[in-house]
């Protein structure tokens, strides 16, 4: 039973830490616009579409590699 409660507490703590880091990240990005654009969390986050992240990186078929000849 103790292991179960510790596990629940640990998961909860990790989730709260993730939320705190995200808030700190957003505040830092808002206070330092001179450092350039930051990751947009509303996008898919996948840069597997070739030369980097773009608006088309999340569209179906965009991440499939071209056939090699």
C-alpha cells in the first residue's frame, strides 16, 4: 500500500513540476523577445518533415520520405 501511495504522489509531483516549468518557460519567452522565436506548443512538435519544423510538418503525408532512386 505504501508503494502505491508513493507512486501516486510521485506522478502527481512530476505533473506539477512539468506545469511549473511550462509557466516559467512562457514567462521567460515573454520577457526576452530578443532571443528569437520560441517553440509553439500549439503545433505538432515534429521536425521529421525534412529541413525543420514548418506549418506543413503536421499534415498527412508530409513526413513520408521521398523514394530513393
